C-alpha cells in the first residue's frame, strides 16, 4: 500500500457486545482430547490466542486452517449504521479443539453455530472464543456460522476495516483490521477462498474481490455475489458499496478488467482507467502472467491517506487522480505499485508480517522501474537517494526484514520507509550483486513458485542462492538484518548519512523531519520520490509538469487541502 500519516488514536476494543458467558463444560467433554488440553486448557477462562507473529503476536489462531469464508453483509443505505452480517467459515482442524478462537473485535455477536449446532461464545481480548457442544477432532472439516453486526463506526477510520466514503463504504484491512469487519483467522499465513454477498438498496452498486457470481433484484434491494478463484488473505478483502459504475474493458490475453468509480465521475476518470491494460502488460513483461482472474481499480471518495492492493480490486482515493498537485507520471507509478502487489503480496503473501519488505520492497521496485522506463525518472538516482537515507531509516524503523514493533496505539506504523525504498534498495543491491539476468529470473521464479501461497524471507534468500548459484546468506544477512547499510556493490562512492540523533517514536519531536519519518506510517506512498536529494518544497508542481520541467524534484510536498502534511520521502533525512 502507499504512505500516510496516521492518527495516534488507539483502536477502540473491548468486550464483544452480546457475548454470553460460557456454559460449564461437562467432564466427558473435558476428557475428550489430550491435545486440546495442551493447546487450550478448557477449564481455564477463555483467553486470546495468536500465531505468535513477531509484530502482531495475537493475530491469527492455532488449531485450524480456514478453507473458505462466506461473508454476507446487508447494507441499509446509512454508512454509519451497523451492517447485519453472517460469516460462515469452513475450516480444517489441525489439532483436537474444544474451543475455537476467531479474531473479531468490533461488532455484536448474536449467535454462533458449529456444524449446525448452537455453540457457546464469549469475547477475550480481540478474539471471539467459540465452544462447541462437542470437541472437534483433528483433521475434520467444520463449519462455523456467526451471526453478527459489522460496525463501520466506532473504530477510528485510520485503524482500518470499513472505510466510510462519501457515498457508502469500502474496506482497508491491512495489516490487522479484517477482524474489525468479520470474524476470521486474521493472518496472511492462512489464506482461503472467499464468497462475498452484499445486499443493498437498489440505487447502490456493490462490488467485491473476484468475479460476479450472481445478482438478485427485488423491489427494494439487490443482492450481489462475488467469488474468488484464488485463495486470499483476510487483509486483502474488499467490499465496495456506493453510487458507483462498474466500467469494463479487456486486459492482456482477454483478462476481464473492471473498475469501480463514482458514477458522476466516470467520464472524467476514464483516461486514468484506460491505462490499466498497458500497465498489466508491462508487469507481465517483467515477471510473467497476471496471477488472478480479474483486476481493476476502485476509486473511492474517501481520504484514507493511502492506497491499498486489495486482491483483484485495488483501493485508491479518487482525489489522487483529480488533485493537480500530483504529477501524472507519479500517479501512474502508484497505479503500478498497487498492480505489482497483485503478484508481490497478494498471490505470494508474507508468511509473517516481518516479511512485509517482500511486499513493499518489490512494489516500490516496480513503481520505480516503471517511472524509469516510461517517465525518464532514473532508478539509479532514486536508489542513491535511498542509500543516503538508509542508515537513518534503519535506526528509526529497524532493518528491512526485522522491522521494529508498531508504535503503541498505531499498529499500522510498521509501514515505514525501511520497508519501502529501504527494501527496494536491497533488491537493487541484489541486482548489482548477481546481475540483471539472474535477478530477472529470480523475480519470475519467485512469483511462479509461490503463486497462491505464502512465502518467507528465508524462501527468497534460498531461491536467490539457487538461481545465482551462489550462497547469498551472508549478503542478505547484512542487507536485511544489519543495523548499518552495507556498501553498495558497484557504487563504492555511495554514502549513507548518519542519523542526526537517536530515532524516536514520540510525538514531542514531531516537527523534525526525522521524527516524521519515524512516526508516520508509510503505507503505500502518495508523495512523490525525491530524485535529486534536494530539500526544497515542491512549488506548483502541476504547472511545472505541464511545462515539462520535471516537477517534483524536492523531497517533501504539501497537500494543499486541509493543510495536511505530506509524507516525507526518500532523501528527506539528508
Ligand atoms: Zn505497497
């Protein structure tokens, strides 16, 4: 995803409204499973569990593997009103379980059934803890049905989950917010198939990930169904409900491309929409076939401060296409950033959130390469600027593959420069080290080998070593985990400047550039990269762009509206 300042407001979390206390379990049930006793002590109070992700320890849950989600939302037409929802989860148990923990933290649960039988449930932390009548044995397919509300209000918008737009709703769940919308195993290591059904008043259009799988219209409402053809991580789910038009066209090889835009802006936005097929063709020329059944952009009337690579339907703020401050080449490169995530991050998902650099490093890489090849923005210039800032980024956010934990109350703050341009710089160093030919082979092999799956940093190191015929573990150890940036192969003159002072995540130094870099969650970038390492603010860039003088050479930009500060970009620390 691209960059954004985030608020410091902690996510509101608390007990699940409507949760019932657990019934006392029978002795027979307690004795039913030795494994489950080890995993979840049935006699102990329900507790939040997690998969032990280094950055988000309580995300996801052990003991099962979700095969499919069926999400069913009913929208009233008021985007502040909770949606009625039914979430049905088909999961394979991987251990004997007498409780099933789901992640769910924002909504009222009305009932839970396990395999058609009513089950007890209660809230614990950000988990919904379900206790079926009979314990579940390992290796069985079980169906959990949760009737609940899905509340678009109450958690701060910047926390993710539902995004309220001018005309309805969209979704932005990365990294850990899908469970604010629906009960799930909210970790990218557990991908599953999705069927998403939305019922809305007839004057709304609903679109979700994947292809349409039916539409049923009654006198007042229409029910829209969509289904994915490939497994998807919960963080990548998308549901758009709005006064929208769906614009269809054909991509390379007959790929169905469909964009979702506000109906009133359809004509004005068409020149942007028309760019997607060529961008897909460009990506395919670099890394191989597009990995999914469809693609498109969702232009939402919302100020999220970021764009997001939701699977098959990337989320963009409509304003980045209409705001004259953003040069055309820059907006195109951001479109390619989200598109490239369909390969890097979506089809190949991170095994853990510490592998985030594999998502953002690659997306930044192709964003930069596209600007290089199509808009004469040399990659080497941007990489040199990134090299200059890299030590500062590492001090502030940790090395690319071992990012610092999110700031308190600001979980999304793992999206720092160290995983964007800092990680793209690692790929540049790798290409310098092994050469263009092997680097290109590696990129293609990576997305082919791990398609529809998850992969880790160790997998990438292994594949790079295999393809180059060299043991690259030492190289990657320094570049991915070192506190300092190693010398750049082929550019011994490049220097990384020392951090001016110790990094801080505090608010007290927020007026310094360094602190801005530290505390701002980057997410997917929305200010243009610095290219000359200069410090001047961009001045009337649209006009400069028009004159062809190469706008946006500065390291900072200001967003005109609302006096918001734009993200600090590459080279800003210099
Ligand atoms: Zn991104």
